[in-house]
């Protein structure tokens, strides 16, 4: 009696197919979860492969004689991959869903390690003139939130939490309105921290009423990044690494940044998965 065997070439092809399908499923999951949860490519691949293994074990428990060449094997493996990525996506989206407090409540709470107030983003309040240094302060604060536990930056608010509005910044734009202001901020972040990091920041302009007067305030809400974010302060300038320390934004030296990155985002697929989970929980708790 001959025993059913599976050729090695079929096993190698199956492994390649699993990796390709895992990557495709991860890409689809990241697209579906955009703006709601962070899912790294390496983590999605690991999840899909683990899901495939579970799917094959389920098939074996139902049909112990099943082998790699049966059509059901492909179906169970694919179903397991989809289920693993889908379940993780739901869990990540749940834990990463922040409680968005009204701007008025944030103003009363005052500045903290996850909340910062800035009077303007483009105009120096002392000189009344447009100042590129103000723009870099905004970029530094956002990058620090991304490298830490996430946070919210309110523009158009003084240090005491009094809404000042965005009239000064609006005056520097060709079209002084909220849509053009948000577009300018988005371009600033893309240039300063990169497209991927900038995509983790939600920007919105909201009216805040105090003493019967409504003034626009811009809210930038940054999630805890699953990977290091480096600031580009200029075309020819060296990249900088910023973090939040208490109520302040602090730049780390090269040695400090290297140690911080190794501890917060360890290398390796297993460690990468653990770092992803930590980022999920950190953002969900804020």
C-alpha cells in the first residue's frame, strides 16, 4: 500500500503563496484600518501565517487524511489568514480608538505630557511677523507626540488655555480659511516627518466659544507611532529625534535616541509584534 506524499516543490510553492497572500491581506487590512488603527506590514504577515497554520490544523482535526493537494487545504489556509488579520484589526481598532474630548474640556484641563497649547503656527507673537521658527516648533511637538505616547496639539490657544483664534495665521495664507490652513499644516508635516508619520496625525479646525465669541482653534491629534519618527528641520540639516518629557518637548542626542529606539521599537518579527501591541495599548489608554 503506497503512502500519500507531497513533493517538495509543492511545499516550496505553497510557502511562497502563503507569504504573498499574507502580504496582500495585510495591505488590504492596513487600507481598511487607515485612520482607525496602526498595523505594520511585518505584523500583518506574521498574523496571516499564524492564521494559515491554525486553518490547516482545523482542517486536519476534521479530515485527518487531508493533504496539501486537496482544494479544501487552500480554502482553510486562506480562511485562517483572513480570520487572524480580521480579528487583530478589530481588537486594534478597539484599543486604538481614542476618546476625543471637546476642545473646551481640553482648555480647562491645561497642558500635560499629552496636551500642548500654541498661540500660532506661523506668526511670531512678539514681532507680529511670519517666522519659520514657529513652524518648526509645531513640527517638533508633533514628532515628539508620535515618538512618545501620542497627544494633542491645539493651535490658537495661549499658555493659560485662552482661545486666541487663528486670524494671525490665516493672514499669512493666500486664501485665509480653515481648509487651506489644514492643507498647509499637512504639507508641513509631510515635509518635516514624512508621509507615513504625517498620516498618523488627524487635523481639524473647530470653533470654540468663550464670552460669547466663537474663535477657530486647530486640533492636531497624533497617535503613538509604531516606528521611530525623525524630524527634518531643513533640506541640508541633520535629522532630529524628539520626545515628550513631562510637559515639555525634548531633543535626544544620537546616543540617547539610539537607546530609546532600541527599547521602544526592538528589532525582529517577534519583537516587532510586541512593539506593535504596546503602541496599540499606549494609544488606547490616552
